[in-house]
């Protein structure tokens, strides 16, 4: 698989990564299966999808333990990205903690769970409103100096975007957002220590990051890890309107996964399916290939917990979209909220 460069340190990872969160967090607990998840992680490394994206809060902690079992055998093949800055409390209540002492302890704990001596990319999951972000980032920078971490990143997940209407990538009237607050935060931490990567939601139906965040990354040589690149499964074309989700599945509370909105956004999936048919591909593979065309610094990180899904996603790296494909995708109506 093609390798892409992350940050000024020229760290390299496969063009498509693996989001490990669904194995332990956020989706239906009844479908979690440790052995099946281990096979999925091994499959990712087999295909070259070696960027393994995890976090200490996933589980909490159980996802890093899972990844650690694989790294014990295949550390040299993996690019490990994990996160700190969020604590999971009673009733799964999540709070931010950016205190320098906590950051140091969290890193050491992640290293133990991952069974490794160094983390390739350490991301701040959320900025703590009670702690100046420069203090948090300074503590993370010390981890690089200490040799425990190779590079630093910032997660923009959950960041509020100020929406406006503007043309993007040839789609006129697309409803996109602007990550001004995230960019301001990035400018602040960049003064302390270089940002190697930013993680943000980016997909064919969630394009807010294209407006401000992606240009910021492009001009500075910063990688952009595209989270939820398959729209939480919607862009695979395997979900049907009104199918329902179990209460512990994040999609049960997502406004785009109501029966009405899923039905309204079927034209998006239909367009992906038409393009896919010309290539003998799947809608999800087209959605990932579209992201890869946005720039060499973009690495989609689709979540998956089954080996067959991991392998299907990896094959998208070899899918070349034609000008006709891109024009047809650009003409599709934007996704509705």
C-alpha cells in the first residue's frame, strides 16, 4: 500500500488506517468480540493499513490492551496513534484533563497497555478548558524529548464548526463548516512544539474540515487523519432507513441516523454506488478513494471490527477515480442534516 508522510518528522504510514474504537467503544457492546477484533488488527497490518488509531478512553483502556496484544508480536509493522486528555467516569460521563502531571501518567500507562516503548503519534483528545493548552502541549512535548513519543497531534473531534454556504471541491452551495476555533488552538500549540497531525471528521457527507482545517494542514505539511470517513457506516450502503440501533450505539442519538434523514440522504449513497459499479467496487471504497484524492497529507481512518471490512477498506487505496467519476460525485446533492 502507498505510504503517506505525517508531519515534518517524515513519519510514514499506510494511505488508509484502521480506527480501532468500534472494537471497544461507541457501538453496540453485544457485537464486541475480542478474538474477531484481534483478527481485524492483524489483517490491517497484513494489508499495509498499519496506522492503528486508538485512545486510552476507548473501553476505557480495553482498546489499548487489545492493540497491545498485537503489538507484542508485530510492533515493527505498526504505526501506533493513541490519545490522552479525556477521562471516563460514572455512567460513561467524559471529562477533559489537560494537567501536565496527568498527561505524563497517562502516557506511561498507555505505553504499558500497548506493550511498546514508544508511541508514534500521541494526540490530545480534547483541550481542557481549565488548563492553558500551552501547558498541556508542553508536557506532551517533554514526552517526545524523553523518547516516549515520536510526534504530537491534536484531535478536533467534537469541535464546533461555524456553518456557512460556500462552494467546495466543485460542489456549489455545499453546506460546509469552518474550524476557526480549532485553527486558533493549533496556532497556539504550534508555537510550543510542532503539530504533526490533526484528526477530524471528514467524509463525503461531512465536509466541514475542507473549508479551513485542511488548508491549514496543507500549507504546514501537517497530516490530516480523516475520522469517520465512511459516515459511521452510512456510506457503505449497507444500512437501511428505519433499521434502528441499540441504545448504546452512538448512531441511536445521531440526527443523521433517524429514519427520515437516512431516507433523505439515500441519493448520496446511490451516487457512490453508481460510480462503484463501473469499477467493480463498493460505495465505501469510492468514498475512501474520494478522500485520498484530496491531498497526499490526508489519511482516512475508517473504523472496523471485522477482518473482511478491513480488507475491503484497504483495497480502496488502489482505486483510481476518473474525471468522469469525480464530476459525477461533485454533482450529487449535499448530505442533509
